[in-house]
C-alpha cells in the first residue's frame, strides 16, 4: 500500500493502516509518518496477508480536521514485485505465481530537538484527605519474601486489534490509550465527545477508600476500560514493610480477584521526597507477592515521576529504586511538557519526550524484562497552541518504543499546568488517538 501525503497548515503525524479480517481473526499492519507543511512524502506499507482475508484500508492524520488538514494523493494497493512460484502437489498442473512480500518495517519516530533544560518533577495527585492513623514505633524490617514467578502470557483476554493479553492485563503488543479525568470523575461524558471508550482509566485513592475504589473499578470493567488504580498506604512505609499492612493489601487483592477483568494496581505512586526510598522499596517487596499470589488478574505496578529517575538525585535512579526483577509487572511514568506552564516549573522549550525519556525508559525496561507505560502525561495550553502535533508525536513514540499505556492527565488538580484537554486542538487530537487505539476485548 502506497500513498503521498503532506500537511496543510501545521505539522501532522499519522499512519497508513491495513486491518485484515478472516473470520474472527484480525491482524493489523501499520506504517507511521510525520510531515511538515509544504512537503510531500511517499509512504509505503508492505505486509503479508491471508488469501481469505478482507481488507479495511485507512490513511489518517492524528487530529486532522478543522484547521489542520492532511493532504493525500496517489493511494494504491498492489501485489509486491518479483513473484515467486508456489509448487503444486500435482505435477501436471502449472503453479500459479505467489507475490513475494517483505516484512513490514519497524515504525520509526522522528526525534525533536533535545530540551535545553531538564524537565522538573511531576506534581503528586491526592484526590482526597489522607486518613488519620495512630503512629506506631518503627519496627525492624522483616526479611522480604521472594517474588512470585511471572506466569507465561495467556489468551484469557485480547485487544481489539487481535493482540493477546496476559492474565494480568499486559498486552503482548499494542498501546492502550486512556486518561485520568478530573478528580476520579466518570469518563463517560468525555468518551461521548471522543466517540470511543478509554482503553485505560487512571484513578487515585486513600487507604480508607477501598470500597469506593472497588465501585469505580466495577464501573470501568462494565464500560470496557482497564482500571489502573493507586492507593496510599495505611501505615508508614517501614510499618508496611514489616507486615502491618498485609491484611489491608490481601483484602484489596481478594476483592480484585473476584472481578472478571485485568486490573493494574500501585501502592503509593510518585514516592520521591515522601520518605526513605529504601523503606518504600521494602514495602513493594513485601506487598507484591501478597497481591500477585492472591489475584492472578492483577498486575502489580510502581509509578514514578520519571524526571527524578533520569535527571534527579542518584538515590532515585531506576536502579536504586527498583524493588527487584520479578516483583513488578508494570512500571508507570508521569511525564509532563512544562513549556508555557503558568505556575511552578516552566521550561523554555518544548519537551523532546522520545530522546529525553522514552528511549532510556524502553532500554531499561528491556534489560529488566518488565512492561512500561505512561501513567500520566500532560502538556500545557501554550505547548498545544504552538505545536499541536506534540501529543501525537508523543503517542507514536510510545507505540514505537513498546509502551503498553498512554494515559493523559486531564485534570485541574495539579497546581502546575494547565493540563486539561478542554483547550484548542487538545481534545480533538486526543480523541483521535482514543478512537484509533486498540481496546480490551474479552472474547
């Protein structure tokens, strides 16, 4: 499949996409592109197909429409050159030529200029007051249990693009697009505007809000979203590591285990500057086996700011905060483009998210055989106005680097920003990502 593409008034990224459907099997082939106004680019997607498959052909620009136009010319679909004869089992028959097809190229992402200054830490989200807990003496940490072996991916669930998903909800391939909406608001109204359901819904809870969390998880499951939930701990990290919170964690895991859906769980996201990071690591090593042994549908995750791990103090580097291989199913990062921020940290240039973050994140995750995704992402109104394609480039880079989640922080809770989607082209750009992304399909 080939096409010539160009942008009208602003840079655009997009995809050539072919979905082939053979009965209940769906296979998707994709070739991304990025174009500037005034230039024409040839895009080619090569793929091998089943002879019985039906084609769904798409050529689109992320967020195109309204004032942002994608120009298209010379679309064609044809067999590859240099056909190779296929032998026939009957000698008397003349074999028919079969097209020779090269494998699809690996998607590429055009890097943006490296930011002149390092981004700053992401604000922490606390939707409701922290429960009052009576202080206890700091106990001596017990020996940490061994991690539970990670099970092989199973075909219990799939994505709508045909990719398989592990029992704990980690896609073998494909990136779920989701968001946190306000202060744990219902996403239904935004989803009606987007014309599609969020792939992931990110929500936040205090330790005494377990019942509330379970009710929200149930709503997400009914709607078809993967819940990605965070709890604050009921006791200090040291007390949790010594076992004081075991019953609390086991109760959460038992209740999640009864849900017919994968759920992603984190305990105390963004731990930087909240206490002794060694105690936080010990807490994760204590709680992970409890959760994973109790609930085979729950992915145990940690969520960090990202800035601290790659630009901050050495004590918060990925190697130093890592609980250890085998304890964590998913690492989430909270990344923000602070260009044009109205308060707090302000960056003088747009964030080159791929070079600054996604490349080192994917390399580190590959080395430790762990899934990763964006648990929060935000960019300011000014960043959107001056570079409307920034969001789609960030998405395409996340997909190309193998991230399993691309979750936007659509909220005014943070004192920085503004991050909310209700501005300019933001909502339309994000809506197009949601509509075209795969979603959980409980076949």
